[in-house]
C-alpha cells in the first residue's frame, strides 16, 4: 500500500506586483474568497483573481492615492476612498463609475457596504463617519463622537447597527434607525484597528495596537473577555462562518481563539509578515499582505486547524472528523440577528440629517464618467467573474475548487508531527499561548528564493537591515561605524527642496498660531493672508470651518479673495476647503446679504440696525456686502 502524501497546513500561494507605485490598501471578496482589490499611490484600483498573475480590471478616476477599498457582499460593486477625502463607487458588471461622493475633509481610512440597503459608510481622518445613499448620491447622516481618525467600520449582519473603531482607543456602536450612538466601549489602551461582528450572535470583537482582542456583549454592552499577549498590533480578525471561533492574523502566524472563557485553540506558523485581510472559502483561510508595490497571498488548510475544544481530525486516518463541540456550558445564550427574508424586504430606514447633501446635477455625473474609466486588462477572466450569464439575474460564479496543498518538505517529520496526542485541558490561560489540543501540524513555508526574499518585521524594528546597505559608498574608514548624522545626511540628498518647503510651512503656521492664541481671529487670518501661501490659508480655514460661529462679516472682507483663489486651484483639497467656507458664509449671512441687495437706497445710515448687528469698532454690513459682491 502506497504511503499517503502529507501536505502542508499553510503555504504561500503567489506574489504579484500589483501597482506601479506603493500599494496603500487591499481587500478580499468575502463571498468567493477569490477576488482581490488593491488601491495604490498611483491613484488606481486594480482587481485580481487569486492565484492568477494578471490584473483583471484597472479603475481610474481618483486624483490622489487610494487609502481604502471595500467590495460589497455580492462582489458587484466596489468603493474606494482617496487621500483627498473623495469616494468613488464602481459597478463591476457594467465596468463604469457609478457615483462620486464628496464631503470628507481628510483621508478616507475605512469603508463598508450595508448588507441589504444601498448605503455606504465612510470613516475619515477628520473624525467624522458619514452614511451615503449611493442611489441618489447624497449624504444621509453624519455621526460625530470620535476625537481621532476612524480606522474601521462594520455594519451588523442585520443592517441595523454600525460599529466604528478609532485611534482615540474607543469602539462605538451606532443605531442607524435612531441616528445616534447606542454605546461606547472604552477598554482598549491603544488605537483600535479593526472590529468584526459575530455572524449570528449579539457579539462584537475588536483588535487594537495595545496587542489585545476584546469581545463585547451587545445586549448588556459590557466586555465578555479580553485576550492578551498578541505578538504585535492586531490588524485583522475574522469569525469562522459558523461562529465557533475567531481567527487573528498575527505577525507571521494565525491564532485561533475562543472567548467564553478566553482561550487559544491553535497557532499556525505562516510567513506572511503583516497580514492585511482574511477570507474563508472551501475550508481554507486566505490571507493577503502587501509590502511596497508587491502583494502576497497565503493559504491555511482549516481542516488541519483546531477550531474548538476537541482534538482536530487526524489527516493520516480515514475516519470521519468528530462533530464540533457545543459552546461552553457557562456561555450565556445571546440573541440572534434577524435578517431580511430570502424574498427580500424594504431596506432598513435610517435617520436622515437635516443637512443632507443633494444629488449633484447630471452634468457632474457625465463629467465623472468621462474622468473615470474601467480598463479591462484580462477580458476572459472579467467575463467569467463579472458578466451575468442570463438576462434574469446575476448567475453566481461556479463553485471554486480548493487550492491544492503542496507536499511537506520532510515526510518523516510530517509523519511524526501528524501522530495524535492526548487531548489537553481546554482551560489554559491565553497569555501562556498554549494550544488546547494536540500539537497542530505547524509548518512554515519554505524559504523563498533570493530574488523574492521576504524579510519579516517585528514591530517597528526591521530585522537584518542596515542603513549602510541603502546608502552610497562613503569615504569612511572600514572600522568606523556610520553615525546617525551621516546616515540622515545621505538619506536627505535629493529631498532638499521638499524639506525646505515643509520647514517654511511649519514656520509660517507657528507665526499664525502665535497670533491665534491671543484670541483675535481676524488678525490671525490677516497674518495668514499676508504670508502669501495658500497652503497656510487652507490650514487655517479648515480650523475656522469646524465652528460656524467664528464667521463674522468683517472676516469675509479678507477671506473672500482667498476663497476665489482656492476655487481656481488645481488641488482638489483646496477646492473643497474653499467650497466649505463659501457654503458657511452663505448659510450664515445670506438673509442679510439679500436684504441689503434688494432694499431701496436710503439716506444716511440706520444707526440702530448697525449697533444691533455689529460690535463696537466693526465695519458696517454695507462694507461686507460690497466685499461679498466681488
């Protein structure tokens, strides 16, 4: 009888060059586990089929680096947010731009599609969360509460809630129907990078840079358990589809956790470095990571991973695997999400903001279509994945086969590792990082070739890297060490112009800030304008725009000429700031301006009206109106 071939538990699938410049974001399609979308500093969004070398489609239209991407559940739409704060939605079947959404004032850090309704949620570095109706191209509601950048957004499986994680160390839960925050979970001591809803129960998991994973009960709004001792910041977590465990993509390993009580079921070594996203398909976990312009994909065979408190099935035996162990007896029974029926239902109604943004005119839609293109790079793969097979409804792609596992490098070692061992107690504390069942078949991927070597990094300190390797030959004695000053001087070469610009801008901002601290806003704006640097004016206006009450008519005489320059700028962020300032001026002073323009000429000045509208020493409204007419 032939000896069965022992295959690996985890292996590297492929490595591709995804963009012409650095990759800044990526996401896996959760339904198929076979579709990959990447965003880059080249302002493009590229789509790939896992384990195929060629790009399927390239989406253009953004004018600044793409910071965040997200696919909807059926993998028919993709949304991408840019560094400038703009958001674009593409229809992948029609291969065209669907919507352009404007409103954020800073980088888009996180995006998510509503599971049923035609909504997209966006979180930004401007600390705001916005809910968009992509049918009418409008902002439905704005959620305020975070004090720092919003790093992750997730809709609940029933579409009624939205969870947000931010750099302010908090997790917040928002009620879409009421349009307000339901609860805040403040347990983390570092920035929270990821949140994930349990697929069935009222349970939420959050991962943070404080190297912990916390589980939150969404009925009692309290912490269930906390897993400590992660090897680094937690960036990606994923519940098993049946909800039996949570996978954590750690530095060079996959860890499998339970939460009642907190315990580690298994640890599988995977040389994926800092994994960015996870998906599950055909009992295989797919993980993707990026470094500079390259994207790597990895596979973990979940049939050989312990996911509950029972012993994992032995791959050397033909017997059927044991049934999964039910939840821990002490675990409370939680409510289960109520999803819309298979026949469909009306999407969840959400509270709409009184300041909802109206849909842009059709001319802007036409301009977006002209500026945004979907370049189909691989027509055969595109037709297979995206094109519908009949005119009635979209035919799901045929079920993909599991990726074949390569054989073990050392068969003798694999046989020894595959031998079953007695089950261990399932109550080991997590910080000890002890596996709760037999030792898993842990194998690392073989060392890659020299030309594609991947150097794993631990936290902020690179391994095996020397500054001298990246510097030109310098005239230093062989025995002398390269000091920091010498290294920095070499690195700065070629960047002198940028350093001068940034230093000058910092100095100018310090000058304006010194005036701002005196409380005289008008003088602060005058000083910013006198510097004759639009970037300083933009920075100051972004602050003034945060509080509408700061706007006075005497401020308009100085600001309006600057707004005119901003609206004619080639930079998208400058135009956005100018539009926001002009909108606030009109909202605050439009009735007064209208009255002054339509009123018949009078003899003299209405002193009582002047004194009611203006503080002592301020110019009259007639002067401001003349400025606004410019």
